[in-house]
C-alpha cells in the first residue's frame, strides 16, 4: 500500500492582493503543495515555506535573526525587480529562495520544493546579478557616501562641506567611483548607481 503523499504547506504573504491570488491559483494545481494566504507572522507560522514580496521577506529574516536560537524561515522571495544591490542584500541576510516575478510557473513550484527541503533556489536573472556584483570591486564606505551626494546633483565643494573633507579628497573619490562603476561622467555614474540599487529614488530627490 502506497504511503499518503506528504504535502508542503505554503503560505503566501504578498503586498499586492491580485498577485497573491494568482500565486495561490498557480501553486494550487500542484498535488504536493497545500497553499493558502498567510499574514507572515513568524510567531504564528504554520507554513513550511512562505512566499513573500521583497520588503516582507527581509522583515522575516531580520526578525528571525533577532530571535536567537530559532531556525530561519524558509522564504521564497518573489520580486518585481532584480537590482544588483537588492539581490545582494537579500542573499546576504539569508533569503534561501529568490525569483523574478516574471519567472515561469514551474520555476516557482521548483523553488518552493527546493526551499522546503532546506536547499536554496535562485533563478537565472538573480544568479546573473550576483555574478555581476561579485565580479566588481566594491565601493568603500566613503565612496558610497560621496556617490549618494553626487547622485543628488551636489558639486564637489558642496560634498566636501557636507562630509567635512577637502575638495581634493572628493575629487579623488569621484575619480575612483567613475572607475569602479565604469562610468563616463558624474551623470552616468548616478544613473548606473540607481539601476544597480546603490542609491534610491528618494536620495535623488533629496
């Protein structure tokens, strides 16, 4: 006599209701998955795997880190964007599954099963962003500060005054930033920084 099929319990905690319903409908077709909506509360977590948007996934991982001794949640992050810095941040904090929102339905099911078994699953676009990130020389802390101000349109003198450093030092940092980002100008550097997630839109508007 065959043993009954063990089903993975999957919770969907997504900030857009229409997408959440679509995710549930797609995974409900899989005979080994039991899918339902989930508020994402780690204190009341019954799901084996939780599918979450970017913000919720990072919140869950951070909450788990604060609760020392408890196992990290098995989260599949489903995101509309794959900016290099965002991908790196999610993986560094321990998110075990990361897919682009445009991933195939079968990839979502594969990711859920992989993460549910304790493995990791990153789709090809996410893996590509990570490879790009690891292949580049990272900015120093001071260079990142200069880049944030540069992206807001500040001149070297203003940056120097804001950071309490010499104008010549700012020029040296800008030169290093352009080289590391492979940018041809300050404007190009700001554009690349936004695309890669090194700065955010509010910073540009600041």
